[in-house]
């Protein structure tokens, strides 16, 4: 299995997605990064630093029309890794009884349904045995739930894990990785998080490299540790 290739990173305008784009570019990959705003300054700076190797496309992970347009725009492109990073955690401290239905629907679409739907939509562009990665969370683990807080986010990531499992059964020839990045100091993770972006990204890149060429579903953290369902 080659050490480089073409990777699509869905949700790469900032935070972990932008960090992953930078890391893969530095390793010599061709990177296709998506963002709701393709003119996002972080991606524009990376494109300038790596001329000809970063392509930026528009995508709202909740939009089926955007997913279809992306697949059409990439027609003829062969993807070696498809890594869906996009996610949200808006109703952080809201009791589940008080979460507005429209907010719950948006978080489920963003964190669970949209990512796996995009994987299916782009499967026709995948190289034989291509690796699919869905960024999940340890908070999606039912067995590990000792806190009983952030109910909505936990539920969306548990749903992503289930949908990822369904996806893996439809794509048995592919490695499928449900990947927890750790608790990282990003806009979503907050400043109390113990990990910086570079440490998390370095670990995730290593995990993805290790899984290439190994079909089947795994639920891992950024250090390669298997997580309980």
C-alpha cells in the first residue's frame, strides 16, 4: 500500500480538519478539502503554501444537493482515503427535554446521517480497497457512558457508530474506521481539553495509515486503542 495518494477531507476549514489537511499536504498527498465556505482563510493559506496539491470544494454536510454536486465535480477522480471530519456540538449544556426539535434534527444530520450518506455518495469514486474514516467520539460509546451528560451529542455519535457499522457491511472490501480524535483544544473542544491539534492529528494520521489495506470495521481512538461499543 502506497504511503501517499489522494484524500478527501470533508469539513476542513478549521480545527482538526484543517490540521489534517496540513499534515497530509506535508506528507506529499493530493488533498481535496471541503468547506461550507471554500474561501476559508486557513484553506486559502494552505493552498498558497502547496500549489497544485490542494483542491477546495463547497460542501454543507447536511445537504444532499451539495453531496451530489461534489460527486459530480469530482467525476474521474480516484480517492484513496475518504475522511469525514465534519461535526457540531451546539446544545452542549441544554437538558435533552429542552433541546428544540430543529436543533436536534440539525445535530443528527450533521454528526451522523450526513457523514455516512456522503460516504455512500462518494463510494463510486473510491479506489479498490479505499479507506473510509468517520470522525466519531468516545462519547458515542454506550459502554463507556459514566457521565450521563451532553445527551444529544452522545446520541448523535452513537448513531454515527451504528450507521458506520451499516456502511461497513455494505462495503466489506474497504477498511472503515470510526475514529475518536481525543479531547482536543478546538473551538468545539474548548480550552480545557488536554490535547493540542497537532498531537491528535499526528495520531489520527498514523492510525489511518495503519488501517489501509485492512478491510473491516474498527472503532479506535487517535492512539489506535480499540474503544468499547
